[in-house]
C-alpha cells in the first residue's frame, strides 16, 4: 500500500468522521426543536427549519453509509489492511450510534406532530359542526350591537376564514408528518445496510482468524517436519560415520592380516 493510498484513505475517513459529528449535532438540534411543537414557541418557520434539518441529516446518514461501504471498505482488503479495518470499524460503530440518535429524534418529532395534528383536526371539526348545526359564532370583542345582522354576518365570515386557515394548517402539518414518516422508513433501510456491513465485518474477522489459525497450524506442522528432517539428517550422518569407521577398521584388519600372512625374505 502506497503513501498515496494512505492519504486517500485518511481523507475519506476524515470526511466520514465529520459527517458523523454533523449527524450527532443535528439530532440534538432536532430534539430541541421537537420540544417546542404544540407550545407558544411553535411556528411555521420552526417547523420548516425542523423539516429541512431532518431531510439534511437523513442525506448525511445515507452519504456516510455509502462512503463506508463503497469507498472505505474496499481499501481495507488484504492482511496488510488491518489498521485500516480497525479505523473503518470504529467509524462504522460511531455512525450506527449517531444514526440511532437521529432515529430517536425523528420518532420524537413524529409523536409530537401526530398529537398536534389530531388536536387541530378535533378543534376544526368542532367549529365545523357548530356551523353545520346553525349555531351562531360569538360576536367580535368590543362589538356595540350584537343584534346587528351585519355584525353577526361579519363574525360568521371571520370564523369561517379562521376555520379554513386551521384546516389548511392541519393539512400542511399532516403532509409534513407523512414526509417525516417516509424519512423514518428511509433511515430504517439504512440501518439494514449498516447491520449488513456489521455482519460482513464479523464474517471478515472470522475469516481472518481462520486464516491466521490455519497459518499457525501450518507453521507448527512445518516446524515439526523441520525438526524431524534435522533428526533424520543427524541419524543418517551418524550412520555414515559408523559405516566409514567400520570400513576403516575392516581395512586396517585386512592390512594386518596381509602383513603377517605374506612370508618375509631371509
């Protein structure tokens, strides 16, 4: 692995780490905004900010998961990539935790929005039922003549306009709620991808352990065979030495016999 490969890996790992930090920060901000839903601090601007932040955070989660799977993981192959795999696994764990925080924040928003939409629908339905029952709306505050038909008509028109505004607001919130639920489905799919990556990571570790175990066994077997070969070699050398000594001794005895057997001249 070259220095250029290490630089590319480190840059990508740093990008993913920054994305994870942004996800964690956004999740905390989403929880804070969710606490204002249905309170006097609630407003269309805050809901729009919440919706935009949720969409951005979901995109960050998906981008980080894609970069881990398609960019970082292929750089960790081979026995020489052990340090890279360890760094990639740490990033994967941090991303899974940050995505879990984000999912928790989404579910909090979903619960608060459902309550608020239900309240708005109940209030709008109550006003609409009153109109359908020919009930007269209360006159505006400070009206001088409650019996004036023009005053009552204006009050009814204002109440109708308020009802339409409430219904429209409820529909907008319900539309945002459906979008939020789609985002939650999307983050659930991303969690499946992360779970698959964790599973593959475990299989890879098991495979590496198996290869290391096999290598250890092969080394031990090779060491045993080497010891046996050394033993056999020593034994063969010893046998050769013994045979050489026997041959030398036999030749010496034969020389002695020949010496004494040959008659000497007078």
